[in-house]
DNA sequence: AACTTTGTACAGTTTTTACCGTACAAACGA
DNA sequence: TCGTTTGTACGGTAAAAACTGTACAAAGTT
């Protein structure tokens, strides 16, 4: 086995591992393979480069690179004289992890918070309605306390994402000292 | 609109929100609806209960409750005299969040670490091979430093999950004081 | 202005995933 | 021991998602 072959095999192993785990970011294996390919490619790539490298249609490359960019796993690059769009991976993986929370989790937290607060308001009002049965009131009160718990949970999640974004998380889990 | 109707609507909003966000846990909306239904159901539920409540087949209920259990979002319960399997939601949502990392992320981290270390070993060996071209050696060295970065990243991720599991994360992002 | 090049919208196809019904094994009860 | 109940494996089907090719709009070039 010659050197180039060894190199490619070593790269391929990493790319395939990324492909098979990127579902944690809500992306498809194909997008993962695309990311992995770009990771080892030193210059920014065009859609045509990716088509060639991965043997997939340009349309697919376009849509999946968009998904990668939305999560800020890749970014656009500019090289003077090149007309085509260029993409490269963002090389700060710690920040990419944080971005997952900033983008996907934050949105989910917000949707939950809105829904919970709305339901809580309705149930509080229902609880104060004198016309309902004692039995129903008991159930309503239980639901209220459940939703208060959930509200607090998402409020905590919100603060957790803040702690990621503010990089406070690196106080708790420090980066490895560079070069040792 | 009578009281029961208001209650159901308030619950339905939450359930649907869970269903539409549980993809972050790698689960389907159906499993989310199942979880939400169990969340508001005070006694543990049987598969037949879920079939009735959700209008889906018992087979589906069986497979998706298994997915929920695997992530420890639900657990089995026992009530004396009841022959059927019973399930209830685990009510510590903070722990459930942590479990996602313990179970899904930890596995991914491990797979990545293994792959990266294996490729690193191969590339180190290749680098020390005197027969390769200077050009190739340069590429290999660049890949090595990329993979060392990745290795360190997953080592950090491993410590992050540790910090979740050990509940150190609550030092950084404290729980809301109970009852205020 | 006419001609190229490039990225993506869109509709159709293929592949994958979710879901269902049947059948059966394991556990229980009489 | 023989029925009954319960959960799930399995094969088939319906639904969803990924992927492709064509067609076109936007931007660049001559």
C-alpha cells in the first residue's frame, strides 16, 4: 500500500465517523461526508468541487451545504478572481458545538417557554373559575405545578445556553493547555 | 367552552410542542406525543392505554416506548395486581437532559476518539516512513495536526459529559431556588 | 445587448423510515 | 395441562425524506 492510499484511508475513516454521528446535529450522513471532505480539503471548495469529490448532484450539494451553513459548521469564503461560491469548514469545533445550542436548542427552548406560559395562564384562570367541580380543580392544580416545573426547567436551559455562549463553560471544563 | 375542554387544550399545546422538538433527542414526533401524554397521565400507563389514547397500533407503542426507555425518558413501573407492563415518565427533566449526553453523545465521542486515534497512529507511522515524497509528508503533517486538534476536542467533550454526570454543571448554572 | 456561468426552485424518482397487522413465544391462570 | 393474556419479531405497506435532472433567474462577461 503506497503512502497516498494510507493517507486516504486514514481520512476516510474520520469522514465516515463524522457521517455516522452528525445526526446529533440534525444532519444527514451525506452532509456529514460533505463536511468531512471539506475538513481535509485545505482550500475552500466550490459546489462543483464537492460534486466531483462526492459523486453527488450539484443540487444536493447546494441544499446540504446550506444546512451546514445554517448551523455555522461551514462558512462562505472569498478568493479574488474566483466567481463560484466558496465554502470552508469553520475550524473552531468548540464554537460549533456551542452554535448547535445557540441555534437549534435556543429555538426549541423558546417555543417551549411560550407554550408553557400560555397554558399556565389558561390554567390559572380556569383554577379561579368558581363554576368548576372540585375534582377538576384538583387536576388543574396538579397540571399547574407540573407546568411550573417545566417552566423553571426551560428557564434553566436558557441560562445553560447563555453559559455556553458566554464561554463560561470553559471555566468549568477548561480547554487543554495548548502544546502539552 | 367548559373546563375540561380548556384543560385538554392547554395540555394538547404542550404535548404538540414536545412532539415538534423531541427530534433534538433523536426521537420522532409520535414518540414525543407519547411522552407528552404520559407526562400528564398521573398513573403509569400500559401499551393498551397508549394505543387507546393516541389511536396508534400497539406495535408502534411498543417500539417507541422502547426508544423512550432507552434514553431513560420513561421507566417501567410496577403496581401489584397489574399484569401488563407499565410505563411512566421520569420526572427529573434535568437528569433526562444529562442522560441524553450520557447515552447518545458519550457513544459518539467514543466512536470518534477511537477513529481519530487509529488514524493518528497510521499517519504518524507514515510520516516516519523515509520513502514518501516531501510533498506527501507535508500533507501528512497537516492532517496530523488537524487530528490532534480533533482528539483534544473530543477529550474536552468527554470531560464536559463528566461535568454533566457529576452535576458540576449545576455549580455553573444553578437550579432556581425552590419556591420563589 | 447578447451570451455564459452559477446557484437554486421545483417536480419527479428513489431510498429510507414509520407504521400496521399477523403470528407467535413467554408468562400467567385455571 | 390447556386456555388466555401480553409484548414483540417480522413482513408488508404507507408516508416521509433524500436525491436527481431540468429549467430558470441572477450575476458576470464580452
